C-alpha cells in the first residue's frame, strides 16, 4: 500500500487508523500545535498531514513503517524555519530490546521548509527470532511516531505530539512454511470459498448448507436439538485453529475430531471417487470431536476435497494462522 492509497481510504482518517489486511496498516491525520503566550494570546499555529503506512512480513521478523509529512501550514511565530522533530518508537515499554528500531537518525530534525515536498521518513522494527512467548516465540510490539515542534529553531519546543500507535505480532512458528513473520493479528482473517469454483464447489456447497440449513445436515444430533455450526463470517462467528503438534492436548483433540468424523461417515452411501468432507475442519477446536453434535459430514468429489484441503493449508500459511488463532469462513455464490 502506498501513501495515496492510504489517503483514499476513508476509514484510515482517524487516530486509530485502519488495519487493511494482516500485513497492511495505514493512517492519516492532522498534527497541529498552537503557541500561546503567558497571558493566553495565540502567537502562532502550525499543522501538517501525517500519512503512515506500515507493512508486515511473511518470511522475516521485520516491519517497515513509513511516514509522509505533507500540507505543512504555519502562521505567526511558526515559520518555514521552524523545526519539526520526529521520534520513532516501538515496543511494550521504553527501549524494549525485543522491538528494535533502526533506519536513520532517531530522533530526526528538519525545518518545515526542508520537509515541504520531501517529508518521507521510515523505520524498520525487528524482533530477534529466539525471543517471545511460547514455542511460537510470539512478541507483540506497539509502533508509534512522535513529533516535537520548535520555533524558530531549537527554541520553545512543544511537548511530544503523538500520532497514535499500531500493534504488530512477531512469530517464529516452525509449522508454517515461512518460519518467521509479522502480522496485524487484531484483524481476524476470512477464508473465502465460492460455490461456482469448479476446483472446490462440492466442499463450498457443503459448508454453505451447514451455515444456511444446518438441520438438513448429517449426522442428526443425538438429542434432536437444533444444530448451531460455527465459523460463518456473515454471522461474525469464528473458528480457532488447532495445530496437532502444539502439545498433547491438541494432539488428542485432533485425533478426537478425526475419530468422530470417521464414525459419522461410515454408514453413509457414496459413489466411487468420493471422500467424506467434514465441517468445521478437523484442524479447528470446534471440530466433530468436541462432542456437541454441531458439525456436518458429506461425501464430495475426492479431487475437490483435496483441493479444498490444499486451499485451507495455503490460507493458514499466507495469513499466518497460528495455533489458537481465530478465523472466519465466507461462502460466496
């Protein structure tokens, strides 16, 4: 995402900014200061538009955060010679070594005249691959830009003005094809499948049936109560990834899912070259092994079932869906 695309996004023009995807964040806002005398008289004003674009990674524990300063306006004691100082910070506290900032002088100072038309600034934030919580070495870092304004140069500085912060998650998940990455994990990703996609249409149709008419799916719940099958993005419902290699509890839950699916599929008639598809996926905590009956099985084309499994694995990889991460499923026509 570039600065122009960011400014074209109406949702990004707030202090909180906008998480556009698991790898893209943008924000634009006006930073301003008013100089006031001891008697309360306004001595001058200065303002500028800050546009921030931050990009994660699927392959490294490195983030690039860039800022463009434009539309600098000043009056009174603030002039073209007034200095704007930027300070780049990242971490969960002061000087957090696990969220290291690099890239140029920090803080950086330039005059309003120097920044006008050339106000591009950037920073890299890295986190060592061996630090963080748990086996996945998860480290959460806040990224923030600060500004201080002087007039005319080196005198009467403002307090640090904050441009708001964004939060990224670093990981070193060994079970993903790319062993390191950084995402905006506050965004719950959505896996989209189309019922008109010949590669996976049987599976997509099965999931759609589970979402829209769960009472018609098999097996019937033992207590005959209504099925409530989770994961439907249209209802804001989520699934949670289950990585069987995470720990013994996860391994048992995955085995239970597979076993429950096998029992449910066994009595169902099917044609040659068909496989039994299940939803929710066996690789989720909400799978058939939970024992609440809120799942569905159906025989579909073996090729389409295999393709859907490939797409799910690719979704986990491309979106860096870690063990216990939530995600949604969207079925389209």
